[in-house]
């Protein structure tokens, strides 16, 4: 699965730390999601969707091997 979190974060000019504080996780969690080392829970994905006001499917895209 790939994600566009880093791009979306840049559009709103948010640092990893800013975003982490908004959704109640660590900066390291945001970093891990952006580097595809961590797949967020449904709750976390919905929180991200709320912050950016876009559907979860616009952040996370399934790839053929998923």
C-alpha cells in the first residue's frame, strides 16, 4: 500500500510534529506511515481524513501486491 500523506501534509504546510499533535500520535508514527513502515488503524486513518478533509482512499492506495 502506498500513501500520499507527505504530499497532503505539505499542501497544508504542516510539519510531522504538527500533524502528530492534531491526531494524538508521535512524530515517529507519522514518519513511519509516510515511509510505509506502519499501516495505521482505521481510527487513525479516519482522524487523518478529518484533518485534511479528504476521503481515506485519497491517502492510502492499494497496490497490486497488497
